[in-house]
């Protein structure tokens, strides 16, 4: 389910990164912004109708973006969008969850492997 939702939504989240990289390579920000807007609207309609999101493929096929397919998909890697969530999760587990487990286990040492 998570993979399906990522495939549906991640392309929309990645458009800003794609646009910035294309502009660094000399593409027109204004023209590409409009292309992304139109493509995004079309792909949103497709997703709502149950079709796969082809936004990244369509961007990669457009020479105006000056990016290869591999580069487009690399810019949409979900790992690039998690920020500090990994560190925040570990802090929460160590500072909140682990002490609560210890408390309710009546002193039994329970160490999460985090």
C-alpha cells in the first residue's frame, strides 16, 4: 500500500527539485513551470481514474527539461524527502518508548535495538 501511494504521489512532490535542476542546466523556469503544471493536472486526473502516475516518465521524455530518465527518477527518490525523520524517530524511541517499556515491565531491562 505504501509503495502504491508513493508511486501515485511522489512525482508531484518531486517537481520542484526537477524544475530547479533543469533551470541550473539552462532551461527556462517559466516555460518548465507551465509544462509541469499542465502535466501534473493531466496526471492527477489519470491517478484519480485509477491509472498509474506517468509524470516522471513524461518529464523525462521532454528534451526541454535537459534531464535523462535516470536523473529525473533520482531527483524523485523518496529518501530525499524524509529530512530528519530518522533521527527524530530514534530520539522518540530512546527517550519516550524505551522508558515507558521499562516502567511497565517493572524494571525488566528492555533495550530496543535502535
